């Protein structure tokens, strides 16, 4: 029987709990790195630097998004609402520059 703690019969955590913890940990490990995020809701795309993780929210210093008026500010993105993301790490492909001068 499932309990409120996310444990099954008090012994092993549920797979969704493990998944959620691992997802949040990946974001925590990416603090200070560039990040690309796609979400199912407006403004859909965030590109910037992962500044912090507060519980299950990522704080992004957004440089590029789908609406230029929403750029160059911090956005809080609920990690569980992210459809896809890429955290740029040393030795991996870089996130392309999408702004024109």
C-alpha cells in the first residue's frame, strides 16, 4: 500500500520519487552552467545560466527566450514542468548563440 511518504510498504521509494530526486539533483549539479529549457507553456524556451535551484524550481538568468521583452531577467521554472533540457558541461557541445547583433 502506498503511503504519503512516497514509500511502498515502508521499504523502497517509488520510481517516480527516485526520478524526481534525480532530476532535481541534475539541475543542482548544473548550477553555474549554461542551460537550454523547453516548456509546454509560454514562453516555451529559456536559454541562459542556471543560477540556483530552490526546492523544485530552477532559477535561470535568461539571456534568450521566445519574446525579447522577457529576456535579461531571472525566471523561476518549475523543474517538473520542463519538457526537455540541456545543461552545457565541460567537454560537451555548446548551446548555440541565437541572438543577432
